């Protein structure tokens, strides 16, 4: 990942991209971004925020509204959202918070700002059909316990299904998940 600017660092005028919020608002799911009036309901009801010192959906929405493009897209916390949609259900302004976060993740992925763990998973999906590559040791252990072999993945079919997904296209081109 590119270096993350901590959310609490003072904002410099040069960081602000005034067009960013309009760019998001044009995308499916991002249309209501500008309605947010920062009540904090999304953060107070978010199950991830409850267990994290840094993950705050309200803050992500505010950074997007302010045009802090690089700060928000480079942020690792963007990837902590569990997409449970509680925030979207509870927002009094009808902001589709979870969808805005998805839009931001897609923009981050286009820039190659994806945590290594997801890059590794993408590479594994393309290679084996599974997000988690079963270690050889475990396969041998199953054999030693007379357990049946695990079902084989079908990476060819998976690649066919994912051929139009940009993140996977980048992954395949580079022989590794989308780089930075
Ligand atoms: S609940 Fe809605 S209005 Fe309140 S801070 Fe979150 S996004 Fe903004
Ligand atoms: S969708 Fe993401 S931001 Fe919203 S409540 Fe669930 S984990 Fe939190």
C-alpha cells in the first residue's frame, strides 16, 4: 500500500480535490454522498468501529466530501468495512454509506491501493479457484488420517467468470494481484 496519511494529520489545501465528491456522486451507490450532515449514527452503529480504534465510516464519508482523494483512497481502514449495510439502514439522511465505501474501494483498486492480503487472495483465486491456498502440509496430513482429498477448484471457470473484473485483469496481466 502507498503510505497512509493519518486521518488526524492537518489538512493541506493542496490535498483537496474539489471535484472528487462529484465524481463519487456520479457513480452507482455514491449519489447521496453530499447529503451527509455528519451526525455520526453510521459510526455509532457500525460493528467494525466498535472493535477498532481507527475505523470510522463517518470520517471516511467526510474525507470524501472534503475532496481528500489520496488520503481516503490510500487508507488501509477503507478495507475494514464488512459490508453489513447497518450504516445504510440507519442513516437519517439516506446516505448509502456501505455503497460509498464500495465506490471508494473500486477507485482505490484502480490505483492499485489494495492491501497485500487481498492481492494474495486474488492471486490464489486465479491460480487455484480458492481464495485460500491449502498448504501442502495440510493435504498430506489429511492423507495420513485417511481423509478424502479436498475437492479441486476450477480456476479456468473462475478466470472466465472474472475476466471483466478490472482488479483480476490487472492481477492476471502482472502475474500477481494489481500492483501499486
Ligand atoms: S449516518 Fe448518514 S448523515 Fe450521519 S454521519 Fe453517517 S452518513 Fe452522515
Ligand atoms: S457496512 Fe461497513 S461501515 Fe457500514 S456498518 Fe457495516 S461494517 Fe460498518
